[in-house]
């Protein structure tokens, strides 16, 4: 193989032949440019993984024109430095290409949904959100191509549609997904780390007034024989528990001297303090189940006279 001093003018003047010809640089042994029969010129590096007699490795830097001579020399020096550290840059490059083909976002996302989200109560909702916002946007791309800017663009697009809460949920779910990829050694670092929530979330805090409570109680009373349903309405009104907690019986209530109730359900995120007319639900039970009035008053520490005096509260709205 010919050896020449590689310069821009020398590379431009290199002739083509019937087969590939590599012109090695006299100033940097192992670095050269390959000229193909169709005139394409490519920078390459040739090195041995071990000492003398070990296997030769060829590392392709890139085509001349897209890669300048100076950039090619710098890349060649990095290859030689990696070889001195005991690494194999050519093998690392092949493995990186295989990872890009294998680690597709949509494939990893479906694996994450099957292995992680299937165990959560809200897994179905989060899976739909990820497929719609992340899977469609990043479909066909490798997870290694995703940058922090890609994450920000996805979340910003959702917020600009007028859905700030959905944008926050999408960012939280995306961070969980990318951290899962880090845990599986697919990624070294999550590109979503450090991305702030696009909007500030404000907890909803609203208490039904007496008229609204009356309408709900009257509607529950009209249900008739469905006592399980009507009783669950009272429980929701009295302690602020979610419907799922009422039906599963996994909430309990403690009262204080101010006539308020605090929900200590194990699935609630924080206790909520609110006002509740504790004796008026007894009025409703007094009308629907008169035989149980004494036991209800005893359990709630409410006097029978107090209950009977407030029966008109519901009747007046019926």
C-alpha cells in the first residue's frame, strides 16, 4: 500500500483504480484514506488489539468531505489512545450500532408497561398516556437518541394544548420509564433528570354546602332497596373517602371536639380536614331504618333528641 503525506490537496488529487486502495499517512502510522473504484474516499484507522502478531482491527472514521482531514486526525488519535487503555474502539462501535437497532423506544416502552405498570392500580391510565404522548412521538427511534430537549418538547406540547395537569403526569411517567431503563443498564443516565414540572399543581379543596348535601342524601334515599349503595353515599359524605375506599372498607375516621372528621384511609396521600354535619346523616337513617336509630346514636355519641330535632332538615328539602 502506498504511503504519502496526507494533505487536502493530496487527497483531492488521489486517483481511482479498479479496486480499493488505501493511502497511509507518513506522519501518523495506521491512519489513512481508502479510495474506492467509484471515487469515494473514506478515512480509516488500522491497529492491533494486542502486541505484535495480534489481530488487526479496522476502524472507519467517515467519508472525506463530510469529515475534514483535521477532524479525521483527531479521531484517529482518540482511537490510538483508547487502544493504549486496553479498549477495542472498533468492537465498541459495532456494539453501539447494535444497541441503536435493538433498543427501540416502542419496544422498551411495551416491556416497561408489561413488567412495571401491570402491577399498579393506575397502570392502565399511565400506559395509555405513555403510548399516546411518548410512544407515538419517539416511535422508530433508539432510546439512546433521546435527549433532554426531546423530553422538554413532549411535555411542552401537552401543556400548550391546555392540559397542564396531563403534562405533569406525562413528565412523571416519562421519568419513571427512563429511570427504569437506567436500572436495566439500557441507559447510563436518564435524559429527563433535571426537567422541572411545566406547571404548578394546586390541590383541590371544596366542601359541599348544606343544600348540596341534602340533594345527595335525598337522591340516595330514592334508590330504595339498594341500601349498600345508599349507605356508601353517607360514608363518602361523612369522611371524604373515595368510592373505592368506601366499598373496600379500608378507611377509618377519628373525630375531634370541633365536630370535624379526618380521613386516615391508607390509600389517601394526606389527611383532609373538613366540616361535616355529623347528626344529619342520622336523621336520614332514622327515616330509612328507624329500628337502628338507638345503636346509631350510641356509636356516634349523638343524642337521640338531637337527631329527632334535625329530621326536618331533610324532610323540608324533600
